[in-house]
C-alpha cells in the first residue's frame, strides 16, 4: 500500500465540505490514516509550495492557503498517489472530469478545494512536514 498527502483547502472548509470530500476519498478506496484541521502559518504555506515560488500566482496562492483553516491528511491505498490525483481531477475545475472532487466542488483554478502529492518523493516530504510517524495509524 502507498501513502499520499492531501490538503482540503480553505475554500472547501469555508463551505463545510470536509465530510463531502472525505466521502469521495473513501468511496475511491483510499483510507484516511491521519487527519487534522489547522491554520497554516505563512512560513508553512511558503515552504509547502516552495516549488512554485517563481510562478506569477505564488503570492495569491500563499494568501489563499492561509485565508482559513485547512484539513491536512494522509491517505493510504493501492496506488494512492495516482488514485488520489485521479479522484481530485484537473487543477482547473473547468477541465476536471465528472465526479471528481474539483469538478464537484472547486471554485476556480486557484481555489480548487484539494491538494494531492504528485510523486512518492513529494508525498514523503509533505507527510513529514505535518505528521509524526506515530500520528499515522
Ligand atoms: P496541488 O499541488 O495543489 O495538488 P496541482 O498539482 O493540480 O495542485 P500545481 O500546478 O501543483 O497544481 O499548482 C499548485 C496550486 O497552485 C494549484 O492547486 C492551484 O491552487 C494554484 N494554481 C495553479 N495554477 C494557477 C493559476 N494559473 N492561477 C492561480 N492559481 C493557480
Ligand atoms: Mg501540485
């Protein structure tokens, strides 16, 4: 089994969609093996999205990610990384397939409801940024 890191973003927590998104996650046979609701600090958000620091939308992205609570999660399952990317749908909800989280819930390419790791290396780094080993069960 593989693990991936997920964030339910502020646009989704604001609309009380945590449970609805978790239902889609669980229906896709991903198990939520760690979860907490937190307010990211600016430093945490900047560190988390450091790979995008040169992109024109970086400032907007960090401001958005600290605009309200997020739910950080570890998901476990068969091919969890690819499975969750599929369940999330395309970054821009206009391009997201029917039934995906972003098609169902995202407001825009920026406020797109969820994050999911895009590689095993990223998953390992991202999980370690937010969870101790004994918090994942
Ligand atoms: P994530 O990394 O959050 O799972 P992703 O891998 O689908 O999303 P990335 O290209 O890694 O997409 O972009 C990271 C995040 O930056 C996006 O989820 C979105 O919130 C924001 N973003 C990406 N492109 C744009 C854009 N053109 N304008 C505004 N925000 C954007
Ligand atoms: Mg990404």
